[in-house]
């Protein structure tokens, strides 16, 4: 029985990066031997065990064979006869197909170290094309390591194109797809994830609403980059540079979907794209069973981001409606995330990345003014029920008018 560290732990150590997750593979052991040593089995699909003391995962070396569609369409075979090289060849990329023992002796049958040095993401074997999830994984690794200069090998990109054209991507479950998408959006260069998916044809299959934005022009006055797709990538890039949370990054990705529906004879203007895009945002949210907080913010940003940009021009009544829409009294953080998404949208424009965004502080001040209106005096005046709500609204409107006059004087 021999134990090796494999995959990401080896890769990141060789890159000089912090090692967080450690995967181990066990060669030459049976399930019975693992149980006898006190390891606890987990997962029904293949033999993975938890160490009796540390709780870390140990997987028996195994081979796999394609037996159906999608990510789960595989039959696994684990046996003491399965070699380390046979276990490694089923992995996705050469940089993930290395192993090392406790003395840091490297086993690298598929030249992963060479590809690390060359900054290449390359598939291990033709079996790569059997698993559609690998298209998303490679795009995610491209986003993670773009800052180190990594690119996808041409032959790997060819296989990703074949997978995208095969219809296999449609067999991915919403949960698996969202897990990869959400992890990719939180990488340092999430825009690279979207670009790689587009380059191999997967974006058109998975999120055609975003793919449709490329080639759609916008007014050059406000968008020097002109192309809506490039703008979306830039907004996503800004959200990463400013360390925004997943909710904001997801909203940034979807905020302009309505522009993909604008008839060509109306280009480059996109009148009411905020409203036409809502059905598309809902469709994407539902397709991937996106968490509720991400869904809600994406819809609100899609609908109101132009309000954010025009904040200083808004009438007090419109400003109040905006604040009410976000339920700023009970959910102040959601409004903060809206402001952040609007600022990323404003900065995601060629040459305007460093622009100031006074609307942010103005909107925060408006929210503060509305929240400062006390309910108790109205209760003491005898207001209750719907009448209390109306009285509260009048007082908040009065407070916002006073705030607007003072802030724009």
C-alpha cells in the first residue's frame, strides 16, 4: 500500500503557491484493507475514504470508462492492480496529473512539470473529450492562472470545441455547472473564463444570452470600447480587481443582457434594455439554479443600474422608489452591493477604469437620510396600518428632498 499526494497539491507546490486542498491516492490497497485500518468510506460512486484521525480524503487508485452521457456517465474500476500511472492518465490536465510521495519524489508520466514551466494547460489523453465538465474546468483554470501567463494548448482547445459541438454540454446538471461557474467567477481573472468558453463555442451552448452580446455596438460617447460583449468582460474584470463578492460579480456578468435583444436598426442605442433584459436574467438564473441572493441582485442591477448612473439627476420620488425596491431598511447590504455593481459598470469602459463615481456616496447618503426617518413620532400621532405606511413614505420623501437640495447645491 503506497500513498501519494496528487493533483492540485503537487501543482501548486511546484508553482510556489499556497497549498490548500490535498488529495491523496492509495495504490495497492483494497477496500477491505482500508476499512481494517480504520478509514471511513464516503461517497457511493467510487472508493474514497476518510483518514481515521485527520479526516482527510484518501482515494483508491482507479480507472474509468465512459458509459453514458454527461459528467456522471462513467464506470469506475478500483483494484490493487491499478497503477499510479493508470490513475493519473484519467485526469484532465497534465499539470493536474502529477503525484509525489512523502519525500517529494515526483511521478510525472505525462510531462505536467514541463507544461507548468511552459505555462500551458494541456489535456492528458484523448479521454478528455469524454467528460463535458472539463470544458468548464479548463476555462476556470485559465481564469485562475492567467496572471501567471497560462494559456490553453491549441490541441486542447480543439477538443473543447468538439465537446461544445457534440451536445454533451447539455447533459451537465445545473448544480455541476453552477459549481464551476461560481468558482470561476471568484478567480482573479473571471473574464478569461468567459472568453475561453466563447473561444471554444461553449458560451453559445451554455449561456447564449451572453454570447449574443459580442458584436452588438453601444454609443461610443459612453462606451469607448463600443462592443457590448467586451464591455461585459471589462465590467467583470473590474469586479475582480475590486475584490467584489460572488453576488456582485454575477450581477455584473448579466446586467446588460437586454442589449442582445435590441433590433439592429436601433443600434447603437438600447432603449429600455433594463426591462427587456429581465426575462433573460431570469432564464439564466433558473437554468443554473443560481442561489437566491445572486438571483435577486442580478435582477435588481439589471433593472436599476441606469438609475444608479443617473442618481444625481433623479427626482426625490424616483430616488425613494429605488430605495424601497431594495428594501434598504431591512437589507442594507444588498443596496451596497447594487452600488458596487453600478460602479464596476461605470469603470468597465475602455480608458475610464480609474474614473471617479460620485453616485456611490450620493446613493449611500440618500439611503442614510431615508433610514433616519423615525417611526415613533408617527405612532405617537396615532398613525397605524396602511396610514402609517403612507405617513412614513411622506416623511422619507421630505427627507430625501432636503438631502437632494443640500447635496446638489
